[in-house]
């Protein structure tokens, strides 16, 4: 059964980003449809992470805007983006190494906690009930990511592949509509990559989460993506299905180095 791709949920319109005289992104446009896995690929320095940083409000582009669920923004801050339902993992793990797996993933629930800090600290009444509900949700994520055996382990003691799962779990704890994954498989061995691919597909399938993915492993991209946008030196050089991108002359030359 083929999955149902919905309407456009995220529309990137003519984004340009400069740092001083350096052009990181030049006039980039593409869209993301609900329930798809949308890959952003390109050689090192192509502007992929900068693009994610524009989407989740870390960078403010000088030109262009982003439309999310029909609302158009030229600037958002990361908290606003998170509250709207966009979560992100990072290339360099930004986990709390001394904290347990469950407590790291619980930090992803912060936006959804209603009771004030004082009541939270006392853990009484409504706050205790609320925390129990959040912990129950987090336990589901831990089961889903198959890290039950490590619930209480400080994250810094886990192997790299499992730390990446915890990072993914924290993003999932936000219950995002759109999940931005910045090289989720970087530095992994073949087996870890296969596991991560399975989780990404299951998140997309079972949770119905739209996924935007930066990934260097072309095999992974071609296997799991619905559509692929290709950046090179901050410009868009390809956009389409994996098959279309694979046969695009500009993309081939950028990856094989024949255009430079």
C-alpha cells in the first residue's frame, strides 16, 4: 500500500542568507508536503544546515520567507517554531551528558508542561499528575526506539549510535508535525544506519510525521525519500523524485566534481 502524501505543509520561498560577504544560500525555493520524507542533499558546504537553521528560526534570512500551514513568516525564533510543531535534531549532539536517557527525552516535553515552575518543583497535585502523563508519553518513545535497557543510564555513557537515538527521542517528545533531521546517520556503522532508517520510516508511517532530512549517504536518501532537493554552493541545482535527481546532469557533475 502506497502512503498518502498530503498538501504542502512547508513552503520555502526565495530564501537568501549572507554572512558578511559570504553567500550561504541564494534564492532557494522548495516545498514539503504533509506526510512525506523530503531529503536535502549536496556536497559539504552546500548550505544544507544553514537551510534547516532558517526553517527553525536560528538564522534570519536577508531575503525570502517561509510559509508553514498557510501562515507566512520572514522571521521566527526557535521557540515560536517549536510551538508551531517543528522539531529538530542536530548534527553535533546537544544532549545533557550527565542526565539519564529518560530525563534527556523529558526535556522535549517542556513546551507542553502547563503547571508553573514552583508547583513543578514541589511535584504535588496537578503538577504530579501532569508529570506522570508526560513520563508515560516518554516511556512510549523509549519503547519505540528500543532503548528500554538504557532508561536510567547517563547519556554520556552510551555508544554514539544510541546517543543519536536519544536525540531523536527528545525531538519526538515534542510531538512535532514536521521533524527536521540534520545528518541523523553521520558517523554510524552499517547496522546502526539500518536501525535509524527503520525508525525514520516508522516515524513517518506510524506517527504520520513529515520528515525533512539532511543526509550524506546517497543509498539511504534514495531508499527512504519521497522527494529530494539538491543544493550546491548555496544554490538549488535539482529537485524531484530520487530517480529524477539521480539522473540530473547538474547533480551528477556536482557530486563527481566535473562542474568545478
